C-alpha cells in the first residue's frame, strides 16, 4: 500500500509518499525566512504560507515520484496537536485528495508520528521507552506497539525546544535557534555549574524548562558580550568558530543542562515503568548532538536498543505522517471526511472507524 502523508502542523509544509519498501519521496518547504524576523512562528503567516505552498508541493511529489493518484491506498494527514489554522490547510488538501481519488483518509497524531519516525529504517522492538523533544513538546512515553502509547511525563511549561529557541533569540541568533546553539556548543567543554538542571527535585517524570530559559536569559543580560554581533542569515552556512569562547561555553552548557535533565528523567522512567527493550528519542531536539550522545550512552548503560530517527526525520516532515498513516491503514484504522483538526493543548481522541 502506498500512502501520501501531509504535514502542516506548524511551520514546515511537507508532503511525502511511503510504500511497502519505505519512504518513496518527500517534498518539504521551510518557512524560516518568513518567521525568523519575528523570532518565532506567527500562526497567521504560517497558515497563509501552507496555503501558498501545499498545492504545488503535492503536484511535484506526484509527478516526480511517478506515483499516480489512483495508486494511493490512503491519504494520511497530521490531525494535531498544532496551530489550528495551519492544520486546517493540510486537512483541506487531504480531504480534497480523498474526494478526487476515492482513497480513504487517516488522521495521524503528530506526536506519535514523531516517535514512530525512529522505526522507519528498522522496526522498533517493543516495549519501548520514548522521549519526544520538540519545539512544542517534551514528553516521555511507554510505547507498547506501533499504535499503543501511554504518556508517562510531560513538560509543565516550556518545551526543551523553546529553551533553545528563546536562548538563541537572546544571543541574536535566528529562529529556530536550536541548530545554532548545538553547533556553537560542539567541541567545547560545558560549565556544569553555569545553569540549573530544572525540576529534578520533583520525584516524578514531568519537566519544567522555563526556569532554565530564564537562567540563560539572565546570564546573557549580565554578559551582553555573549550576543552575536551580526545575526546569521537563516539557511546560509554558519561558522561557529567566529563566535567567542564564552558564547560557545554558554551554548555547550545549555546543551549539557538539557541533555542531562532528559537523561535523569529517562533513567527514572526506565526504573519505574520498565522493563523496556528499546529507547526511542525523537522530535526536532533529537537532532541535537549532545542529546544524541546522551541517548547513546544511556541506551548502552541500560542495555536498550537505541532508535533515533535519521536527522532529516527529526524535525516536522510528511514522511513520518505517511509512515504512521500507513501503519494505521494496514491495521484497518481510518477516518471519515468530517474528522476535525485538534489544536495544541487538546487531547487527540482515538476515534478511528473501520472502512465500510
Ligand atoms: O519537531 P520540530 O520540528 O517541531 C515541533 O513539532 O515543535 O522541533 C522544532 C524544534 C525547535 O525548537 C528547534 O530549535 C529544535 O527543534 N531543534 C534543535 C536542533 N534542531 C532543531 N534543538 C537543539 N539542537 C538541534 N540540533
Ligand atoms: Zn513536531
């Protein structure tokens, strides 16, 4: 079965095809140039960009892949959580495709799709301990199978990605800033005493990254020399060597504080909710080199099979939606054309229907 996936939950416009042998082709347009000026995603602009970009991307996907619309076994769409206006653009395209081709629709939980992206190259062995770290979410999951997820812990305020993005903003780096903080911190020893590792005194599995964000902002306020003199141009090559040592230490210390906080909560989750066979770390922040190293060390220590998505599938992408949509469709889970988009903060219901 070939499934076309549509992802428009935030500021990536992405469509992709996944078939029995895995990913076929993906077409993605980033909107960084539109939002970086504002230091974050502007929802109204994001939905207008999706509206402008999605049709041509879908046409290019089908013509370049050679897949005919009549070959589609299902159309999968990110149903939420996300920006409502943005999700609705993707929903509109997906429903239109279903109407014109007769393919059934399957709405996909964006968060679950991030986690399953770790299984695109090789199946995940279950039960798996899942960490989702993105711009909007920091969550720990117990994954029983490709389709069974139990939430064990989540952030009470900011997501880890927000700590990166807000820090980048205070340092005069473009949005989204995690990539820059990661690069600036590479090859530099972190100062373990510089920032707090937040919410560790709480015995549970929830996170809170707002205090860390404030600590970094305060450190930069007291040391204005840490700020980049010139804001790098989004998408252009970036030379971390041009930054001062103190800036690089500040970034390495943030990478370490986030990764170590994640490590401690994952270790706790493994003890409280194990045994597990695999460790899955996914979402945009799973692209962070310190987080990836931490995950490898932890998996080694806990003797877990580490499953990280390839770097290109950490950030939002249509391939992960098509991949999970295909799993759902093969298991007989579909939606009718009246399925709604679910904004951030609302629970996504398990309201699939069987095909008549
Ligand atoms: O999963 P994603 O693309 O979108 C959401 O669903 O939120 O994650 C985006 C987040 C942003 O906060 C971005 O700064 C962060 O992932 N990010 C990184 C890195 N690459 C992207 N954070 C740290 N290090 C990176 N290398
Ligand atoms: Zn995401």
